[in-house]
C-alpha cells in the first residue's frame, strides 16, 4: 500500500482530494487524520520564559562550572 499525503481544509465534513491524486485514489481507502494545532506563535520556550519553573534548592551553574571539563 502506497501512502499519499496532502494538507486539506475540511468543509462541511468533507475533505477534497487534490486533483493531482484523484486518479490514484479509487474505491475504498483507509483514512488517518492528524488535526493541525492552531498556530498561535507561542512556543513552549515562550511559556517558560514568561513563567519560569520554580524548583526549590536549584542553583544555576556558574560560567566556569558550565565549561569545566573532566
């Protein structure tokens, strides 16, 4: 079984097959849908910068400790 991948919009519960793939897809098919999360422009890094984790007893490494070689 060969997989065909494309992005599409769902309109009234229908996914339109792009014209380039219509001749390849005849009869029954097995469909797996991966919904795309809305892009807000906010990443996990942005969230952590805005709300850093508070860990009791945590002490960041000094510059020399970070570059120390053993």
